[in-house]
C-alpha cells in the first residue's frame, strides 16, 4: 500500500485507479477523507484571498 506522506502523487494515482475499478474496499478511507478535507480547506483559503484583494 502506498503511503500518501511518502509518495503523494503515487498514492493519488493508485487511489484513483482503485475507485475507477470499483475496488472501494481497498481504498484507505481515512487517508482519502484527510486529503479531501485538506483540499477543501486550501480551496477556501484561496477563495478568501481572491475576494479580499478585490
């Protein structure tokens, strides 16, 4: 199993492959949730920054 902290790109590619193939039970849901939460927080900060400058 690829660790997202060791090889983030490799982990995302393997996770995407598993999801596309319907192999959901093989996906580390805790890592996936953590990644999605991080992406959402980053997007929110980016949007706040954009709207503050205008």
